[in-house]
């Protein structure tokens, strides 16, 4: 839209079905979004109208809510779903607080998708080979890129906590400061968009796939969650003596109750399960533990005021609005129904069958399809539409034969 049209308050409308568009560009049957495929109104959030600092000539971006023309939020909108979950907490006098940890890879341009990604050439003319975890070296030659990333974050009002080189080859992580869940989802979305745009300016490719490289760590989007009392800001996970509360236990119990049903919301792509099914600190389970990274739900070491639950299942490829909404909705379900968690696990452990999660997109979608809890918390329209879109993507994947199949199976008798 032109700046003039935007400033005049001209309403921008969009076909309802676009909210269910699959990643290849197609759409499920129109019955999933209304046979008329009528319009939605895109209503800008005044807090999120941003001049894009990397853009020449000047451009701006506005994060919008997708509302029905009657005024209510569209049930197909993931941002709307998150706002509804936050409102359910508020009705109980509570406010969730979250922080996201986003991992991503920085690669050289990859013009042939049949070839593996490669890290950029370093200042010494060589490529990283995997020995740089938590390094402060700038030998990778990415300092100019990251300097512009930091400058653009500041211009967009995105506060950052820590930035580090992660375990993978040319893999990095940012920790965003904790706060309101909607704000953190918006910031996570903006940061991913910023990363890709700035990378292009520097002749690089940023990849937020869950598992872009074989035999190395995948990229997560861990979600740290606590709940505070409206008005006082008191963390309801800790009592006056600094001990865990029943609310804390019930929140964990709800997380455990929802993780298998919601796996397809946390791990939305075929590639998501490449990350979850390999033992690189990516637990595919609903166990919980105090400071054990092998558990899907980890309680980080912290003071009582900062007591929180880390959901380690979502990947960097997850929709931040939907992943945060699903995790918080599961926790609230536990609080409302006073669900008790299983005993905490520590050290080396085997995952009980009851706490194992789907390990393929097909299995996750089948579990979501059978979930009464998902339809209760997010509505039948959203869940059925989401499954329809993701089923199209899965079908498209199975329409192709992979290089592994040609390499390994072609010679078989």
C-alpha cells in the first residue's frame, strides 16, 4: 500500500483463504475457510508500524490483525489465537510472561537446492567446519553482517539479551528479553524477517529450517514461560517462602497433557522431525526436569522470582504466534483443571511410552486430528483448516523422490 493510502486510513482487505495458504502456494478446499472466500480486514497494530532501516528507498512494515468484516478476530489468525489465550489468562487475574530463544544458520548463497548448504568463506579463505561453538572469534567474516543486524534491531526497538555462536556449523542464537507474549511473538517475527533481509544485502543466506544440515545440531525456538498476578506482578509459580506452588505443578501438568496433541503446531514441517529424531539436545518427549536438557520441559536454574518452564520442543521453523499460543494454552488448561505432572526425571533416563511424542509430520497430524483438546482450545475451524493445509504440504513432499532413495535403493534387487 502507498504511504498516502495508509495515512488516509484506507482499509486493506485480503481473501480469507490466504490464512490457510500452504508453503508451496496452494490452498486447501474452500470449505475450510468459507465457500465464498470472502474478505478479511487487515487492521494495523499502532505499536508495530516500523520504518525498515535496511530498505532503500524507504519502506515501512505494519503488523496487522486479521479481523472479520464484522469486527471480531478471525479464528484462522494465529495472532488472534494468541490474543485469545492471553485474554483467558486475564479473565483469571493472570498474565503469562514469555521469552524466546531463536537459533538460525548463516550460509553462503545456495543456488542449487540439491546441494548441501555451506558456511560462508571466512577471512582466512576457509569455511567453518564445526569447532566454533560459543566462540568470540570474527574469523568467519560475519562481523559487518551482525553489526547491521544489531543496528536494525535497535532501530526497530527489538531489545536483545545475549547473542552467541551455537553448536552447529555457522549456527547462531539470540535470546530476546522476556515480556508480554504477544509482544515477544511480534518481536520474534520481526527479527526473523530482519535477519533474512539484512543477509541478502551482505550476500548471505539466513536459514531458519529446523534441520538444514545433516549430522549437526538443529535450530530450536525454545519458549520460556512464567505466569504473574495482574496488578502485583508476583510470579505465581513461587510462594512467599520461594518454594514451587501448586499452580506451577498444574502448569507443567497441562504442558504434558497437550504436548503430543500439539506437536504439529510446534513442529509444523517435514524437516522439523529431522531435528527432533536426532539426539542433539532436541528432546522429543513430554518429560520434565530440573535443568536437564534431555527433557522436553526443562526448569532452568533460577531464583524463585524467575521460576519458569522452558518448552524445548518448538523449532526455529515454528510460527511464533501459534507455538506460544499452544504452549500457554496447554499450561492454562493444566491450571484450570488442576492437572498433576508426572514425577520429575534427572540424569540419564528412558522416555516412558506415555510421554513420547509423534516423530513424523504424518503421525503428528493424525494425533492433532483426533485431539478434542486442540479443538476445544483453538476451535474446530482453525484445527481442521491447519490440518488441511499441512496435509497438502506433506503430500507435496511425498510427490518427490529424494537423492537418498536414488543413491541407496536403485541398486537393490
